[in-house]
C-alpha cells in the first residue's frame, strides 16, 4: 500500500475535526493530510525497531531517549547559534503538554503569565485552566511593545510578589505570521534578565521558513539560561498525531520539568514515537522532508497571496508571512472579523475570526497549510465574494 496516496474518505471519529464537504477550510490550523509523511513514517518506525529492537517498547528515559535528545541539541545549537548540552533538552508530548506542565509549576509558584495582545488562544487557555493569572499586554499586531511589557511585568511582580513569565511566539506567529527581528529579541532577552522573567518561547513553526532562516531563538541573546524555555513541536512538520515535541531549558528548570511523578512512573512521553523520530533525524530523512515541506508551504502561501493580490478593497491589508501556516488579513478599522467570517461561511470558505486571538478583532486568520493550491484559489475567490458583501 502506498500510504501517501491510499486515501479514501476519512473514517469518522478518528480525528479532532473532519473537513466539511464543499467547504474550503482555511479556518483550522492544520496541515493537509497530503503533506503528512505517512509512508516515510512507516520506514522510520521500521528503522527504529531494526536499530534499537525491544528498547523502543520499554519505558523511555524520563527526559526522553538520548539518541533523540542529542540530535535535537545539535538542532538547537544550529538554530540559536550557541551550544546546547543534551541534558538541557527534554522531549514532550507536544507543545500543549509542555505548556500544561509549565502552567502547573507557575501556578504552584504563584507567578502570572504575560501574553502578547494577539496570541495563540489555546495556549493562553492552558494557563487559565491551571489557575494562572494571564495578562494580555497591549502592542501592535506585528511587533511587541517592550515599554508596555516592562510596565506590565513590574505591575504583575508587584501584585503577586514574584516576577511573571512571558508567553511569546517570536517566529512565524500564530495567528499573525510575524517574526520578531533580532533587535526586538535582544531587548526582550535583556528585559527578562533585568526583571527575572521566564520567557516561554513557543517555537512551534520556527523550522518552517520558506527562504532564509529566522533569527536565533531568545536563548541566543545572552540572557541567563534560566530566563528562557524554548518549546518546539513535531506537530507542525511531521504531524500532530505523532504527539511529540521538545524543549530547551536552563539546567535548574530542565531538572524541575523532568522531575515529574508522571515521568518517573511512565518514563519519557510517547517513547515509541520518539524512537521513530530519532531514526528519522539520524538517517537524514527528517531534514529532507522538512526541506520538501517548506517548499510546499511556500507554494501554498504564494497561491493564496496571488489570488488575493490587487483584488482586496482599500482598508484591507494582507500580511505576507515568511514561514509557518498563516496569513493574517487586517480589515478596515471598525469592521469586526465576525462579519466577514459569517459572509465567508455563506460563500463556502471557512476562516478564523481575529478576536479569538485577542486584539481589536478587525482581522481574520487564513490557514493556507490545509489545502492544495487550486483549493486555495477557490477559497480566495469565495472570500473576495464575501468581502464585497460586507461594509465597514
Ligand atoms: C503557537 C502554537 N503553539 C502550540 C501549538 C500546539 O502544539 P502541539 O500540537 O505540539 O501541542 C499550536 C498549534 O496550533 C500553535 O499554533
């Protein structure tokens, strides 16, 4: 069976959401199943079993299997342009699980979390659900306002008696696609150092650049290693069903994160998947897949942008991303994204309302990772029809 092409109708009840027939789905932040490496994964599972045998089926090392952590430490060192010891790398069951574990620690410590005004809504929800106080810091949709951050951090420290954490998506932001430049990263790292913040850097899309790689992660700007924890995920490049991610933290926090009763009892999360991914990294198949995927995503971004180019009325502003999954479409001031979402649904294209992510709500998020280029062109035509029916 060719797993990459053998695809009938999806079996119901297997996945979180199924595409609706006839609808162009630009709403959810998913990767098109046609871009998921099902056949490669079968090879990597076989390679892991061939190389490590029954060790793939034993409880995994609490911090994650060393062959994978060593390869990931090399990746982090390359991306952040600074050394990364493997004992500062931990595997996770994805970024959501890592955020949840951090939320438990922050709640126990009585620390608040600052977030960007516009941010990944479900990430923020994880903190809220664990009883962590979150504070959305005002700022432009395409940058962070460091002076506002400082004010909010000082206020939160005064209110709680502890320096807060900062949840930040510096690279190919969800939902805006924005990349923080090196200057801003340096300023945020300096602020963290000065005020004792913990920056929770969500790098879920950081490896998905289309052309030049993004600037180094926050770790690369000289702050004390305990001031930054960087979260990565295989969800966005191999598939969310793999349920595997990894993080880089300073030695103290890494020790605290791995000294978890659930890890002592069950070992590192998703050990079997971790061993298959280790095989992928060691045999070079992962890098080849990543290069291929970046090219596919670039083509999809271009298909959507080209279909919208010159067709959007005044006041609309598409923010072209240099990586990741999302195009952020700013609407004329005062026009709520929900109006366009409803009109778009009627026209047969789903988009996500900007307000879900915070900010002024005059925006929608378009995910171009889930559809083939011809579907994106159809979705863009339907969206433009919808745009003509709504007025500020
Ligand atoms: C910014 C961001 N962080 C984390 C996640 C979730 O990652 P994971 O699937 O690894 O839990 C997503 C998925 O949409 C995301 O966009």
